[in-house]
C-alpha cells in the first residue's frame, strides 16, 4: 500500500487525489500537476483510495479506469454519491468511445488518455474541474447561509445589555414567568426566544401571539381554543395556543392590551395549570412557561383600571427591562455590522463595511424605532448599494439631513404665576383623560397624593371659571 499526503497551501490551484496502481504514473502526474501549482496526494491501494477520496478535502480525483482490484468506475460512483461537488477525471490507456461514454454517463468530468500527449492540456482539464468544484461548494455555502435561521440580534457590550444577558442566563434555568419591558423595537421577542432556547424546554414549541392584534373573542379562542358551535363561525373544535405550547413556552406580546375578561382566564390558567376552551365545560391540563412583554407602563394601566393587579404580580416574577437604543450608542456599530453581514449574505452581495461618515450618522441618530429601525435602515442600504461599502448617500434623508433650527417663540411673556397655572390646568386635564375621569387614578399617574391632586383640580376649575373661583378655592 502506498499513501502519500501532500502539504496543502492556501494559494493552491486545487487539491487533487491521484489513484493508480502504477506508481510510475502516479509520480508522473504528481510531478506534472505540482509543477503547475496544484497540491497532489496519491494512493494506489483501491480500498484505501476509496476511503481517501471520500475523506480528503480535495476538488478533483484522478482515477485509473482499470485498477488491479476493481474498476475505477466504482471509485467514481462512490465519490459522486457521497460528494457530488467533487469532480472525477478518469485515466485510461484504452480510450474507446464506449469506455469514455460509460465514464461520462456516470458523472466523470472528463476522460484522459495514457500516455499523456500534452501535460499542459491535462493540467488545464484538472484546473477547470477544480474551479467547477470550488464554484459548486461556494454556491452550496451561500445557499446554506441564505436558508439558515437568522441569528439572534442580541448584540451589545454596554452595561445595560450585559445585564440583560445575565438575566437571560439566570431565568433560563427556571420555569418562572418573565415580564420583558421596553419600547417597541427593542427586541423583546428575541429575548423571549433566547430564554426558551437556553431552557430545558428548548426541544418543545415556542409559540408567540400579539395580544393587541386580535379582537377579544378571537384572542380567547386563539389562547384557549374553542369547541364546535361555541360562537358564530366555530364549525369545528380548535386547540388553543396554550395546548400547542404544552411542554414549551408561550410568548404573550403586548400583554398590556389584553382585554380584562381575557386577563381573568389567563390568571386562572397560570394559577391552576389548566385551560378551558371557549364553550366547553371541561378543562385541559397544560404545562407551559409564559413569557410576557409590553411597551406600556402596567402600573399606570392598573391605576387606570385597565390591567389586573393580581395578574401583574403573577407574570412579573422576574422582570427584564430592555434599554432603548438611543441610551446605548456604543452598541450601534456592532449592531449595524451584524445586520450588514446578515443582509449582505441574504442578498448575495460582497458588502463588508460602512464608511466612517455613515457610521458616525448611525451612531448619532436618535432611533425612535430602536433596533428594528436600525435593521430596516441597514437592509435598505444593502439593497441600494452597488459597491462594497455603505456610504452616507445610502442612508435615509432623515439621518443625513441637518437638524431643524429650533422654532422662534414670538409669543409675549406672561407672568410666571399665570404660566404655572396654565401648565397645571393642562396637566390636570391630561391626567384625568388618561385615567378615564377617575381622580384617584389620575393622582397615581401624576405621582402625587390624592388630596394634593384634588386641590389642583379645584384650582384648575377656578381658572376655567373665574366667577366660581372664590367658592372653588374655599371648598
């Protein structure tokens, strides 16, 4: 048995495995191809050669048609079945049309005749075969990148994000409910998914639902299921999302918009570990971890009577607040590069960087839409780009336009006392509207004692009704 492994360099024209039971031919091919810049390994033993052809990182296999133990066509079949991107060149001293056609039909790149009439022609054939293999491998890798699930955009090194990462790791080891808070676009579902993937429930389903996107009746049906005939349009029994997430995680996005009636049923599901489908008289046991998220201030919603306090404490076992992107500008370059790499791969474009000016604009932008807005801006730039760099001309005008000049206030100044009274009047009116007219709830929203807020209401009414002012202020 003869096995010789060549040293492989990065600038090689290609990696070639030569299989021939005539050692003189092997040496000749090795010398010829090495001189042309190829990396060559050779093996004359059929059994070893077949294994080497499947294991070695080669682009081209050159195999003799008539080996001592078996036909080279068997090696051809094995290679093309296991590694279809690898090209096989058949060598033969009997280059009849029948042999050549049999080899090509079975997947050979070409058939070359021994003795070789032109070393240059053989090297050119091997070079084209190696290029073809590399092209197919590159296309396969691109397809893998395009079809692969997108990685989590949980990128950042700011202290606020490091704390988020620490909380994710800690809560992943438990089954407690989690409440993720933060502005729209900060990545609340990404965090929920990351918790699920790191938990013992990772092999089961991760089910997400946006509570603000469905009507109350439809949300009840989606969460808990329904039985046939329970309402108009219920033509058959339907399993709810709690059952679909059994053993896994249910993510309730924008839970602050959940109707009060549904909140009651959700609380029971969390407390009892069971759900009752709409229209059913029996309950179904479920084992589900609930992760909720909201961009609203739930304590204010509780004060306004829009959210149940007992449900709040049930879902707020562990809270994970997500920082707005504008509060962590140092993370913007890493996030932008992450989205650039991802979008370039999916678009099959060779774009690798931002210009310094474009990066400066991204870092200084206010990002009201947070990470989601940044991702949108980068993807747009990749779509429009024609070179290998993202410049400021590819960013939306909202980022590149100079900031507007502050408005000039030409209104005449009024006494400070009057200005303060006007502000308090407007503030009181806004607080009452937000609390639905409930003075006690409005006081909670304003962060003052109820007696203080009631006095502000009286003063505001006195300002609006000067005739009744003495009576209002005295009461």
